[in-house]
C-alpha cells in the first residue's frame, strides 16, 4: 500500500493503526479526525506527504516516529498537544510550523530531525520540553517567543549549526544540557530573570566567545561552560555562592575571570585547563579551593589566596607551570596531595604555622624551588 485516503466516517486514528507500513508514501486525513493516537504512523519510512486537518486537536506519543521521508509539515492551530517523540527521527523534515494552540511541546518531540533548518514557535508556547530539538543539526537560528518561561533539559542538545539565540525574559532557569554540543553557538543572551544555569548547560559550545551571566543567577552547575574553548572572559555575578564542579574546565581562551564576593566555594576542577588564564583574584568570601580547581592552568603566574581559605585541595594548582610565587594565608590548615605538583617556576612559598598536614607529592617536580621551610605545626607529611 503506497497511498491511503481515510474516509470521512473516521474520527480517530488509533494506536499503531498504520505502524510499520514502510511502503506508504501519502495519506489524506479527513476533517472528521480529531486525534492521531500513539504510534499511528510509527515507522512509515516512505511517507513523504501528509496534511493534518484543522479538526485534529492532539498528536499522540511517537505518532510519526521514524517517518524518515517526511520533508515538511504544518501543524494546524486546532492542535493543542504534541506527544512524546511525536516526530522523533523524521530525518528529512526540513521545516516546521507549530500551531497557535500549542502551549508546550512534548518531550523529544522533534528529537534528531537532522534536516530541520527552520522552526516557527508561536506566542502560545510557554514551555519547550526536554530534548524537544535535540540533534536538530541543521537548525541555524531560532526565535524563542517571550511567552516561553521554561526550557527543558537537553532542549537544544547537539544543535551544532545553531549560531545565536536570545532567551526571553520570562525564563527563570536554563536546565541541564540545554545547549550542550551547540558547537557553532557564538552568541547567547541570558535575561535577568534567570536564576540558575544547570549542569552541562553550555558544555562544548566551542564558538561561544563571550557571555554575560546576569546578577539574578545564584547557581552555576557542574560543567556548565566546560569546553567553551573560545570564551575569553567571564564575570561571576554577586549572588552566586558556588562555582560548580568543572564549571569552566577546558576553556582554553579564558584569560579574564572576575569572581564576586558572594562566592564561598570553588569546586573541584572548576577552572582546570584554562590555559590562557594568567592571574586571578579569589575573593575573601571563599573558604575552600577544591581538588584540581586550577589544574593545568599553564599561564597562571599570580594568584592571591585570601585569609578566609582553610584548605587547598588535592592537585589544586597541579601543573601551573608559570606560577612563581604563592603566599599561603595563616587560615589554611591543610595542603592536599599534589597541590603544587609540577609548578616548574615556583621559586618561593611560605607555609604558615597554621598548617598541620602536607599531602603526598604536594611539591613534586617543583624544579625551581630551592628552599622550603616547614613549620613545627606540621604533624603529617605525605610521600
């Protein structure tokens, strides 16, 4: 069966009705139909043309999943809901107009529609669901309407052609992995309404050159900007208390960082492998520097550790080859394993009498360090 005309007597196309009809290339759906149910055209790999009439109000989960020959579709204004993975893996789908009646897109609704280059999202939409446009590799630009208040996790994951995006003022959080792998993303505007940036939110956005984190943000998740290799400067706003695990790791071009006085913790690997970072001022609000926080920061030549810090984590400054001098404040009680290992240029360090333990290989391969005084307060020195 290559073509199908559904009679006017039909009001609903049921679950899996034409599932796996791989030879079906065209379908005419009558105005009597109000719903297209779950998996109705699932796996109709030859289906190129279908018109959804104005009578349809809902498109079910996986309704057109893997209809890989479908090139374009208009969803009429009568439709108010699009289900989970409704058009997932429609590999040839190149353009999409969503109806004015839709308020939210189903999770992974257009996941891996690799040819999708143009999407029109109406003002009626308030929520872009999890993974909605994940893997839409041809999508270059997109206008998110002001009506949207929520962008789900992985919503634009691996949209590697997406170059710029404006997030509207109503959005309060950028969920985890929302823009991970958007390699071409050069510019993004985060509105003042956003309070949190989730885990991996912009991970591997390697064309992103600058970004302004608004003052309303209080939380930056782990790996949030990891691998943003073109990012050159960043200001952590007043309100953020914690810089998450690997938040800026691998930001090769990052040369300037301003950390606000609200930050109390720099987590493990937070700025690791930021190879262009030459100096940084850690505010006096910070009490802990996590493991490998500045690991591999080759260009870091100057750093001031404030008197609020009580511990320096394992490998915190490992491989900071340009670091020539460091003053450890009297608030510090422990220096972690390999904390200053392979700091080739380190020629001077003062360990205060507050320190009671020095970890394994703390100063391993510090070739320029000719003298070090260990205070009598130290009770434990690692291998």
